[in-house]
C-alpha cells in the first residue's frame, strides 16, 4: 500500500517522476507530434487518390504512366486545379455562363438525374457562396435528449409546412457527428430552444474534428457574467 500523501487541491506535484511515468510522457510527446502528421498525410493521400481520377480525362498516351513510365503522385491534383480554374474562367465569361445555364436547364429536365443535380447545385451554392445563410451560424440544441446539448449549424428558417403543423416557429438545424462532420442529423427545433453560439464555423469544425479536445476561447465573454461552477476533476 502506497504511503504517498495525496495532493491537496491547487498543490503542485514537486516529486520526481518515476521511470514509468517518464517513459509514458515521452511516448505521449511522440504521439502528439506524429498523429497530426499521419492524419494530414492520410487526408492528402485520400484527396490525391480522388483527384487522380481526373487523369482519366487525358488520352492514354498523355498520362504519366505512358510518358514517364511510372505513376507520378500529385499530377491529378494539378490537373484538377487547372480544370477548376479554366471552368471558372469559362463560367464567368458571358457566353460561357449562358452555355452552362443552357446545359443545366437541359439536365434538370431529365427525370431522377435532374432532381439529384438540382439538389447538389443548391447545396454547393449555399455552402460555397454568400447567397444563402445556411452553415453560417453555430448553435447549441438539446439533442439527443433533454439536458444533453449538441453543437449544430442552422440550415433553414423557411419551414412553412412544419411550422403550420406544429403550431410553432421551428428552425432546421444540422447536428454533425464526430469526427466525421459530413454525416449527422437534421432536426427541427423550436426557435426559442436554439442557443446561438459566438464561435465561428471554423472553430466549431475544429472542435468536432478533434472530438472536443480543441475548444475555442470565448472572446465575447461578458465582464462579470455568471457561469456554471467548474466541476472538480476526479
């Protein structure tokens, strides 16, 4: 049975760490360096694998395997960026914009495909441009049960049918899962139950991707504002 006196609250540990604790600290220090590097490498490799599919647009004789004789990673990324740039130049041009609009109108008339394309187009314009207000505000809602709060993003306020049938002013909130925020739940919450947060969308995504480890600093904290008391660590 250990005879060491337990530390009092607020007291610093001035004892020499044991060899086991020292080794543990070194291992944790190594993990803190390598985990971000490996995750970044994995994400870049995953994106590179997807973007390399753009090489299929090139004739077989123009592909790196035929020119150099081996696979060259990263060529697909350069080709994809070039393709996006040229497409953007074409769309911003008056003639190119009219041509794209005509093709979109034709695609939207195709059953099933038109509905999928229209939804993807609306989502892209909402997220990537300033046309819509979706995913611009971080909120907190009681989900999945009363007393448990989740971070979410407002996606819509225009819910006439839901508001008429519930006799309430409701807000559509997307509650993402972690650490993969591309999936989640769509919930309709009474407007008065939505808690608006000061954190930015980028800060919220960092919090989600790190499983809540990286918590943004509350810069708009009111002076003398009352907060819930801190819970003592066990």
